[in-house]
């Protein structure tokens, strides 16, 4: 079945087509969910919630642009909406200068450790870091998505980088001692 047929069958509410859509895209979307979640269990919940939204909104897909990009955007927006409801993401309003974290720091730790450190960040920092660094959104776009000011977005990114840098440096020091 072609992608267009699959999408059209999902639009009709066909359960087999929905199962196939899940099988085809759950791994990709789970990766997105892991980036924005605190742990695997939360990522699984976010994946489920995202697919529910995708199934409900699939009728809005107009076959313009990438379907995968469309469902990734829905997934990110579903997760952000969930966090906006749970917590106030705009608590920090200071203007901290952006501090560049040396790329060499990241190359000295494992990807699994880095992902764990990102997942351990407070929600507002993790979301801002992921949107800016991993997904390439601008601070203006992030501010709009999270309902914060431009300065808060920049501040949250700087704090996230600072926390990650401290964790990475501590990790490297532990490795040297061992």
C-alpha cells in the first residue's frame, strides 16, 4: 500500500491502516518523544498521545510537504502542549549571556550519557534546549511555542547549556579519576 493510500485509509478510520501507520512511524516518533521527555515511560506516554492526535488530525494533511515532517511537528506540539498545561514554563526571566559549550566536551562522553543529562534537565530548560539545538528553531519561534518571552528563551537555553556543561565536566573528571 502506498503512503497516499495508507493516509487516505487512516482518514476513513480504518484500524488496519492506523496499525500500519503506527508500525511505520513509531520508531521515528519515539526518538522525538525521548528528546522531549524525562524518561522512557514518559516518552511512551507522549508517543501514545501523539498518535491519538495524528489519527484525529490526519484529515488535515493535504499531501503538501513531507508527511514525516508533519507528524513530527504534531508530536512536538503535542508534547509542548502537555508541558504547558502541567507547569509554568516561563519562571525564569533573567537575561543570561549565551555561553558556548565547547564541542570537544560533548565528544568525550557517550551519546547515552548526553541523552540522560538532557532528559534530567528541568522541563523549561530541556524543551528550550531541544527546540533550539536539536531541532533548529529560533528563539522567536520557541518563545511563541512555549508562550514565553524572547529573553526567557535565551536565558533558559543558557542555563540548560550551563547545567549540561557542569554534568559533562563532572563526568569527565570521574572518568579521569577512575
